[in-house]
C-alpha cells in the first residue's frame, strides 16, 4: 500500500527560475553601480554649489540603489518559492474517487498543494453523465469528504462538463468583512486630499488603506492617490506590504525631499485566521470596538517621504465575531480633539451600530459637529464589521 508521497517543488520551471535569478543579479549589479557612484569624492577645487550638487546626487544614488536591491530580493523570493506537493494514500484516494463517482463526477490527478499562505486541492474532473455541475457543488462534496469548508479558487474552472478540466479548491475564509466609508471635503476645496482603498489581494487576505496628503486640494489628492495606487500595484505584483511601503517612501523622498510627506494607514486581515495587522506611517489612531470596549491602535511614526529610510510600527490584533474596526484620517481626530483627548474613543464606545455605513456616517457627522458645522480639514472614516463563521 502506498503512503503519502511529498515533494518540494519550485513554483516555476527551471527556465523561468533561471530568468528570474538572472533579473535579480542584473538589478543587484545596478544597485552596486549606484552605490559605487556615492564613493566618488568632489575635487579639491569644487566650490560650495558643486559640493551641494554632489551631495544631492549621492542621496539620489542611495535611494535608487535601495530600490534596485528591493526589486532584486523580490525576484529571488519569487524564483525560490517552494510548494509542498503530496498525493493521498491509495486507499483514501480510491474512496474519494468512488465518493465523487456516486455523484456523477469522474476525477483524476488528485494532489494536495501547500504554499506559503494557502492549502489547495487540485484535480482534473469531468461529468460522467450529460449536463454540467457547478464547481461550487463539487467543492461542497469535497468539503463533506474532507470535513473542511472548501471553495473554488479564482484560477479554477467554474463548471464540470463532459471533458476533463482543472479544478482547484482552497479553504473557505472563516472571516468576512463588510466595509463602508464616509468622507467630507475641506470647506472651500473641490477635491479631498484623502484617498482610501479596500481590496482583497487573494481569497484569504483583505487590505484597507487610508492615505492623507499634506494640506488639501489637488496636490494633496495627487500625493495620497499616488501612494494608494503604487501600494496596490506593488502588492498585486507580489511584494510584501513592508517592501512596497519602503519603495513608495523612497520614491516620494527622492521626489520632494521631505517637502510634501503623505501619511499611510494599512490594515491587513488574514481571512482564515482573523489576525489583523496594522502598519502606520504618520497615520492617525485606529480603533477596535468589541462590545462596549474600544482599543486604540496607534503608533508614533513619520509620514512617507519625510525621511530617506522610514521606520514603521506593526500592530497585531486578533479579531472576533461582531468586532468593528474604525480607521480615520487626521481631520477626524483633530476635530474630536477639541473636546479633549480620548473623546473619539468614548463616542465609538457608546455607539451600538453594526452597520458599518451607519457607523461611518455617524462618526463623520459628530466630527463636523465638534467644529460647529465647519469642515476645517478633509475627513475620512472607514468602518469595517467582522463576521466570523462557525468552525
């Protein structure tokens, strides 16, 4: 009788890995080139203007070198990504195939795949009889058999037909999040300097962001929008949140050398475990509401673009069913601060809203009320309701 056979396989073919390693080496060499330029000293006859110019060039080269090294590391990380591939024991495989056949499905090539952030079941399947069976129904059959809640992956075929097709299933998230935002534009301005984003970057990770550009109006909007869009693109490309943030910071610092810093507040939720990670770069305080208790989530950090290499602080919290998360821009916290420190936390604690839109609208209304109906700065309130399914 066969036992489980487990292999460690690269996510890429040998040729693809070689190309990625080659790209990584190229970017690393470019980084060294920029670093070597920093060592070039100004001639003894150089005047003050030339010395200042060379210092600026040295700082720019340092930033480019850091970016290139980050890209090189990302290519290496992707090239060396390893998945664990295993096949079920023969008697279990036979039992499963019989289980599926009873429901009119013939399957083959059954394998289990475990990556860095997911566990997947892959198989080829077709209908024994005429007609089609939805991939969700096949996921239901597998869920019963494996005693795990499974769902079709985004890259899976959507229905079982007469010909074999590839189906991929992964664990269904135990947590779902309902989110809503409420915003106000600073009086006498036409556009908000705040921007936000709520996206799922896989079926088990949700990331919410608020970015606040310095000042208000078009320039502030452009800066905060650029931060959000670049973060989205880097994360979609597979960069970690931390690496993406470092690269965006370097780009902004080289562009304005600290003149127009932009805050960034990130909340990343693992929808399988319910673990939430906050990363703050000069951002306002956030809140976790559980019943009548409210926890402040804050960090004393600098905004993006203020220094060449920024230090961020990560805050981890475990979410529970019916929790509420509240993220705000500093226009909201500044408004409540006029009535004393901790006033916003007290207001959140006294609310009984479970609808995130109602909570966001209420907090924005209160913030404007704190300033006598005036809107002295752009305001953004992003509220999230956490729903946890039964195990």
